[in-house]
């Protein structure tokens, strides 16, 4: 039997706990693990094919949000898999061995729905690109694909001067957490730059933010910084180029949309087996990840259509099995 993208993708959509090629081969007569391995190492699936699949589903909005972030596909038990490198994982709160995945998610605030529209694998040893390079590549694809958006949200890792300047030139709004050691000036040039954490805040500024200049940005570029008290032991700083009347609570609300991409990462890892492939070749890993993100796209679209969560949808595949086992159990309890 020949393995196809349709078959492998269907396997990732349907399987509940085991996403290995061996498990797939065990459930189809005439299929072997070698067939699956050959399929993964000889085909070539790309991020462009993801966009071709999702394009008819995306409901675009002039007020749309574009979200960027990265996650690490955990491979800490692996020793010889290509693309695996030690890198920081926010989920693990430390450095682990894994494959870096940089993602771009589109959010429609009018329908409260979101879609993965692009992604890249972080493999600097093979392509020489940083995560910031990948973000720039994906941003550059938005206009040719006629994707309207107003606001870009990202993590502090991507808060670079170059990216800020690009977004300003494009007339886009951004909200971005700022690290406490970032140099800024709120004195209008009367004092030297100082770390964000050293700024003094009046009660009015805590409520409504303060206008300042970020080092490296053009002299006439005024940005707005908000101080967000997360807890008694933690203070976050949120930067935006939207300097019109805006209070801290409103800025927090805008920035909170960014957590949608964390929801996507969680669903991808828990429902598609994106981390499960143990093939050693980089091409095999790329193909497995490509089909896993497309499997998530399939699940998400079906969930929107049936007004369920992706978890309810996928767990529902077992409903008929559970009813049958309760009526006529394959293994009786007593």
C-alpha cells in the first residue's frame, strides 16, 4: 500500500494518543513502517501549501490582528534527529533539546476566530536565518497574499528597532511587551536614556501611560509605554505606537489577543502529534510537522462549523466506541 498526504493527514486527525508510523502501519493491512518512513523522507510539503489550504477558510478583516511567536517541539529524548538543537522553551521554563517552530496566526476580532496562516522551522545551521529573519519573511508575505490587518502583536523577543521601524513605515499598529532593561527617554532629551525599570511613574501615568522615545528609534517617533502591575512581585511594560488617548486597561485588552497564539501552540501539540515523529532526517521532520499543522487546520475548521472546541470535536470520535463498550464490553469488568 502507498502512503499519501491524505492518508497520513487523516491518521494525524483521527489518532488519539499514538502518532508514530509504526502505529499507523499496524492499523492498515498491506502497510509497513518502511512505507511510512519512505513517504516522509521523499515528499516535500511546505508552508505555502498550508496557506493554499487555509485561504478559503480565513475570514479577513480590516481590523485583523497578526500574531507572531515561537514554540519548541520537545525532542529531549532524541539524540540523532536532524534540526534538533538546544534552545529555550517557555513551556519548560528552561533550555531543552527540540525543534524551533516560528508561527504566524491571523485573528478576526469581529468573529473571534483565528487561523494559522504561515510558519517556519528554526534551523540556522542549514539556512542561516534567525527567528527574526523568519518573522520578517512572513510579514513580507502578507501583502502579496492580500491579507488585510491593522495590528501586530508579538513577544518581547521580537521587540527590535528594525521591526518597529518596518511596522511604522507600513502604517501598522503594534503592541509589544518591553524588557525592563530596554533604554528609553521620557524627559524629552533633557536626560540620558535609562532602563525602563528605572522610570518614575505618577498616578496619572500608571492610569494612562507615558509618551517616550525608545533608543534607536527616529527622534520624531513618540511611542507610548504602559506599566502593568501583574502582582506584588512582577511588573510588565507594554509598548505601542498607538499614542492617541488610551488607558492602561484598554492597552492590556489589546495585548491580551496575543495569547491566542499560545492557545494554538497548545492545541497543535496536544491534538496532532506534532512532536511525536522520531525519524532522523530533517526532510522527514519537516514533512511530519507540515502535515500536523494542516491536520490542526482541518480540526479547527470543523470545530468552528460545529460550534465546538477542538478538544470536544476530537474526543467525540470516541463517543460511539464508548457507547458500544458500555453495552457490549470487549473485556467485562466482572
